[in-house]
């Protein structure tokens, strides 16, 4: 069914986008964490 294939493709694309967003968010949190540790440590 073409409609079923289209739905699966959209879900696959959305999942990839969500994973990319999660990675970006985790990288941002890690960056903030590292910056705060450096600032508190006086280094």
C-alpha cells in the first residue's frame, strides 16, 4: 500500500530528527556542565 509506505517513511524521518535533537540537547547540557565545573574550579 502506498499510503502505508508513506506513513512508515514519515515515522522513520521523524524518529531520526528526534534522535538528532536529543544528541544536540545532550551536547549542550554537557557543554554547560563542563563550563560550570571549570568556572567553579577556578581554572
